[in-house]
């Protein structure tokens, strides 16, 4: 399948959707604390998207998915379905939001600490965030998808963590999941060559223990096979004439301090 290159005008439309998605993650942040349910956090996100932003939560109904967000706690790698699960002190969670505005998708996720995390949990979360930015810094015309994957893998494994291989980033625009597939591991110089106008997500999933995964009977929730912790961060990126542009970035966000 061909990769769709976006015009500057189309990228600006994607930036609008991307910033809305990032705004949702900021709005829900104060509510992430011990005693809250993941269902409540999802409702806050849903209501902000629909009632305040006048946008559409892309996840609802996508391949039958029931909620506006994916909320993945502790050993859940991705696609955790919000539920009556009550969060407790020391938990770590990922909230993944995709917003559709005027036909364009904005997709981003970030980690949150529930109360005070363990030293290992904090190190995993910060390493995963750093790994995301290592991947982003590899983006420029003429580089390859393998360069991105290698940068992430080298950093994460250098910190003695493992990279999930079954799930990856993806092209995005008017289509939610499009070409190319963006692996978070790889070899320099291999894979598709990046061109100005490409738009895709980078969303590394990094495990405390082994990289192996298991899907729960609900058909969505992916967990670590060894039940150890996992973390994920995600941005939507555009390839520019001389590098990259983060379309899901909110000015002043402390989580982007690495760029």
C-alpha cells in the first residue's frame, strides 16, 4: 500500500487534531490519583472530546472497541479497556487518546504516576519517554524507519529493558491506521526511506522484564507474559524538509523537555 504524503495545509489540519488529543491528556491529569477508576478517567476524556472540543473519539466502535480511550495499568502493555478497576498508590498507567477533528486524526499517549511509584516504575517510565525522543530525533528526509527503530532499541536495551515487537507505530491522517508501520526496533539504514510530508506515530512499548506479550480473553488487553511492568509514550510526527514536527505537542509541556 502506498504511503500518503501530506501537504503543508493538511499537516496544519492534523496539528489541530493532534493538539486536541494532547489537551485531553492534560485535562485528565489532575484526576489520576488513588481511588479513581479507569472508567471514570475515560468518561472525563470522552466528555471533554465530545462536549468541549466538539470532536469525535476515534476509538469508540473502532473494530468493535467500546471506549474513548485505552488505559493500560502496570503490566498491561496496550489496549487496556477502561473498567471499574480502582487505581491504587504506586500504579503506573498509560492513557491513549485519538481525536478526529474535521476528518483528521490526532493520536497521542502518555504515562502517569498514581501516587508515588516505585524506583523501578519511575525508571521504566522515564526510560520509555527518553526512548520515544531518541526515535523522534532520528526523523529526517533520507533517514529510514530502521534508523528510528534502532535508536529506540539501542537506548531501551542499553538501560536493560526490552522492546515489545508485536505492536508498532503507524501512518496516520484521514485514515486512523495507515502505512507505514513504524517498528520500535531495527537496523540503521533498513526499511522505508523517509520523505517530507510523511505523517506517522512513534509509540514505543518498553517492558521491565522480557519483551513477550499475551492477549487476554477480551481480545484487546495486551499484557506482559512475565507480569512485570510495561510503559508507553506516543506522539504523532510529520517529516519536514530538514527534520521533524511533533503534531501532538502542546507548548510548555514539561514532558517534551528532551527536545
